[in-house]
């Protein structure tokens, strides 16, 4: 029972973190650049599917996972997008 309540609380709290990150405090422009190293697209399109890509960033020397709205990306393709960095340091885009 405690595990279920903890899981529900964690999922609910994530939404609050996203809202705080994008609406409170200083918001900075952030240019996300890198090369797409991995595609995570479902084979069949269904309601609730999510698409994500992994981007290797040269400047930061790391790899991040980014949820994207479509599957129109190609592995090894260069990725560039102006995004925002919120008050908690999470990178996001409103469009």
C-alpha cells in the first residue's frame, strides 16, 4: 500500500516540478545542438505513444533524451533547436 501511494505521489510531484521550472524564476534561452544517436519510436502508432531521441551534445560532452512530437528524425542527423532553460535547470520547449 505504501509503495502505491509513494508512486502516485512521485508521478504527481513531477508535474509540479515542470510547472515550477517553466513558470517561476528566470527563464534563459538555450541552444540545444548535437547529433542524434538513438531513435525510440514505437513500431505501431497508438494513442499515448511517445517518441524520443537521444542527442549527443559536444559542448557538454554528454547524451540526453528528448521527447519529440513526431517520428520525423533520422539517426546520425544533426539536431539544433532553440529551447529554454527553466529556473530548476530543466530544458524545455513550449512548441
